C-alpha cells in the first residue's frame, strides 16, 4: 500500500485520471445519444457474428451479417474500438445501466487512456510538473471533454494514434541505447498501431512518425561514426541499423495482424479492400450541409478558413498563446542533432502536416474539429514548455512553490472548467470568448450539431404531458424514440409530413438553422439550449 501511495505521489497523473473518472461516473447519464451513435452501436452488437465458430461452420456464413443494419455506411470503418469496448458495455448493462449511458461511460474511460499517453509523451521532454500541467490543460478542454462521452469514433482514434507514437518512440529509444528491447513494449506499440489503423486508415501515419524517428537515429549515428576514427567498438556498435530490423519486423507484422483480426471487412480481400477504403475516405464524397459564418456550405466545398477558424475558436483562450511560446522554448531547449529535437520536430509535424493537407487539398470537412481531434495532442505538449519556462524562470531565483504552480495552472484551466460546467452536457458545443462564446456564434456557426439535445427535449416534453401525443421529428427520429416515454409517440417527419395535424408536436434542431424553415409559424413550447444558444425546440401545431 505504501509503495502504491508513493507511486501516486511521484506520478500525479494518476490523481488527474482518478478525478476525471470520478466526475465521469457522476455525470455520464446526462449525455444524450449523438447522431452517429445508435447505428454504430448496432454494428458493435452485430460484430460477434464474425467471431462465432458456430456461424463459421453453419454452412451459410455471410460476413455481411457482422456489419449491422447500416452495413454500407459502417463496414469500411474498422470496428476495432467497438471490438475492445463492447464487453465492458455489456457488463454495465447487466448491472442495470441503459445502453446509451453504458457506452458513454466506457467511451469516457477509454479516453482517459489518451490523457495518460499525453502525459507519458510529454514527459519525454518536460519535467513532471509541466507535463502534468499540459495534460490537465488538454483534459479539461470542453470540446474534448464532451466528445469523450458521445463520440465512439474520433477520441478512440486519438487515443490509439497517440499511444502508437509514444510507445513507438520508446521502442526506438531502447534500441538506440543498446538496452534490451522488451518484447511486450514492441507488441504494445504494434497493437496500438493496428487498432488505430483499423479505426481509421490514417493510422499508419503514426507508424511513419516512429519510423522517421528511427531513421534519424540511424543516420545520426552513421554520421558520428564516419567522423570518428574507426575502432573495434565503433565497428561493432550495438546500435547499428541491423539491430532495428528484427524489432521493426515484429512491429509491422503484429500491427497488420491486429488490424486484420479487428476488421472483418478486410478478411475476404485484404489488400483490395484496404486500398479501396483509403481511396473512399480520401475522396469522402459527402455533401452534408454546414453552417459557417451565417452561410450554408456543402462539406465538399468549404472555405479554406474553416479549419483555422475552428482551431482558433473552439479551444480555450490560452491555448494558442501557450502553444506558440512553448514551440519557441521547446526547440531552443535541445540541440538540433539530438534525438530529443528530432522526436519533438516529428511531433510538431504530426500537427502541421495534417493542417497543411486540409488547407492545400481541401477534402470534405464538417462537424468542426471532430475528425481532427487526433492532431491536437502536440498542441498541448508544446504548451507544456510554456508551463515549464514559467515554473523555472518566474520564481525569484528559486523553484516556484508548488502552491503557486498549482494556482497558475488552475487559472489557465479556468476557462475550460467553466465551459464544461456551464454547457454540460453539451460541452462539445463550446466556443471561446474571442468569438463571443457559444451564444455569440449561435445562428452563424454550428453548435450542437449532433442532436444530443433530443434526450433533454423528449424527457421534458413527456413529463409535461398528461396524455399521449404525436411527436414528429425532423431528422434522426430513432434518437428521439430512444428517449420517448409513455406520453410521447415518435414519428419520422420526413415520411409522414402530410399526417401532421393540429395539436401534434414537432421536434426540430437548430443545425443549419432548420428550425426557422420547418413549420415556422408553429409556436415553440419547449426550447433546449445553454448560454443563450438554442440547440433544439419543440413546436406545437395550432
């Protein structure tokens, strides 16, 4: 017990994780299902079919049955996270938790693994106190906090991409120092890379970052050898390129095997289907409507400023100032030919190159930063250098007292914590004060675009009625139906518009300002929102 307590004191990241999980346990039931969740969780339920020996030998095995009711939409999205998480969800359901809430809690707990790896990667370059401050700053971003519960796609990809880079760097370090490379770490790095690739085909980029780091080490060591007088020790250097071959062969093979095992869609024709998926995802032909700066655009025709604006406006106010200052400090801390400098440069490239890709090639983009959450960890890691600089320099020649460090960190965390509290359970709709907050961007930019407000709307409406009534829902009626009660009969408005009659209710969301055009003359009887922004409303037909 003493050794465990001592480890917690030495590694306070575990305190941060415990606090996060404790808060999550108290609030997870408040989040509503998002647009993408129900069918994706149906995919998770269907997934067991692909791994059933009984079905394999039944004589009528059909892999299509493992893709769920939305096969065409989801089979090209690897279900690795669903494969790992679904049994935890089933356990919570057995304890009496409803399906949606069970997934939300499991999603959030898995995200804490990502929080841990932000700390672990930061600690390569930063002192523990600065690494912890950077990690807490990352953890309490309202955008990330909200998505951590309701998004089973993008935060898991962030987590396993981040883990792949972190563990991969550590494997290279062990080879470079001549230490005995632990097999479990190679397998762990490869496992995370395989899972990341299964979740999204951009996963191999994490492997390229690791290979790039190894390449730097090899080239640097060769340069040092060639400049030195040949000796027996330099000729037999344990850090020669040959020593990378076996660990990296294991790394690649295990990653491929994990990807294949956790992605049934690839089983019938792995190479063709993998490249087909890569092509499809790079084209991303969606034409989803997006509200941006008061205008409606199509996702495949968004202005170049969309991503920069979302990066600037949906992270808390100190973020980019700390990032910019931290980047200057970070690269001055290490020599240009050092491995620390190389790994830091590759970490920055992880962010910069993907932003450049979006700005130059302009792929379809929508839902704010949702698809780009995985590029954010480097931003907060570099912010950590700013924390470290302040901790060391602005302390009257002595180490900054721990209470003063804590006060400074809390001050910087305050905008995020405040946003989480004020917007709960719609934290992902956060905009910072530079653009007027969530209320300031309402009607000009998307806020609660994933319809999680249906939960609160349906529950409040049902409680207010004393007899059953029809509730026609503009889109994704299955979300509203999940939260319907004895007094609410959910109907899909798109298929039954002609059946709407006096006294019926209309549930409509404000995404792309749809509420202004759907039964515009019907008065709202219930509005759901936060901070002056309306997310959805219920109208009653006169």
